[in-house]
C-alpha cells in the first residue's frame, strides 16, 4: 500500500476511472460497501504509520456555504471531506495548508490530508457562481461515525425584528452577515445617547443573535443600531415594565 493506491482511489471516487471487483474490495477499506474519502483517509493513515498524530476524535461537523465561500465547524480534528455538488461554479481560492490535497470533478469535491497534518483555518475555499452541496462525508483519523449538517449562508445583511417587542426586560436580536465583517450592535436611548454596546467583533458569514437585558434601564423607547463596513440598520424597541 503506497501513494499510488491513494491516487488510484481518488481518481475512482472523482469518477475519472472505475475499479474492477478485486480493486473495489481492496479499496473499500472500512467495508461499508462504498469507496469514498473515509477509505482514502484510512489508506493514508496506513502509509503514514507511526508518523501520524491523530488529534481529537470528531463526532459532528457543520459545513457553511454560500456567498462565494465554504467553511466548517467541528468538535475534533478533520482528516478529509467529500462533497457531492452541483451547479455552475469555479474555485477561486482554497485555504488548505501544505500537505493537504484539493481535487474535484463535476460532481465531487475531495479535500484530504496526505501528510497527517491538521487544517489551520475553518475556511476551506472560495468560489464564484452557484454551488449547491447535495451531501457531505467527513472523516477523522479514528474512523468515527461523524454526523454532518450544512447551513446555507445569507446572501445579504439583515437586522431581524427584535423579539419580543415590547419586552420586559429581555429581548433577542437576530442578524445575518453574508461575508466576514466587523459588526457593532449598540443600544441608544430616545435622546440618541449610547446605552450599551452589545457586540463589537469581526465574525464570519452566518446567522447570529444577541440578547439585551434592560433591567437596569427605565421604560421607554430605545433604538438598536447594527453597523458594519458595508451595512447600517436601525430598529425601534420598547422596554415596558
């Protein structure tokens, strides 16, 4: 077993070649009836042997995609991804460290470690066009059964209506960010004076929420202001004690 076997299996998973019956039985290393990124990772681990630092076991992965970017969150170290995809798109940049491979065909994107190293960024790649992710297979170095999910990222900035409103004394403020941005959320009173800064940080694209507790403030009309590099929005809220 060597790197040539890995290359042969990668070509088959991408659909560039077919395996005969004997090759399929050998390549289906975890004996689940399929050849995919999990088998690739297991064969890589055999080739690396004692050089492999396996990191933390993974039980769940969430993939975020949309607005030209794909990134992930997991509770352990990832060794590889296989994405079944559709759409008209082109990859503009990947964020993989040295030692990782990025391979694709019309229907499959493979991302995997060839040297046992870990990803050093939650970002996987950027793209132009329309990319639909139909299914996800993720693998760690422990052959874990990993639960996968995906979230489509928002396409524009939005400050959703606070709920409840009127409120006493807590209200929930939800907002959406289509690209990595610095976001500031502040509360002002009716005179335009700053009451509190609830949020001030750079965040990835996604869906977020923050709570304002107005128990120390008098009843009345207040304003939420969301600011980022490319978007500003205001909203009225009423604290009613």
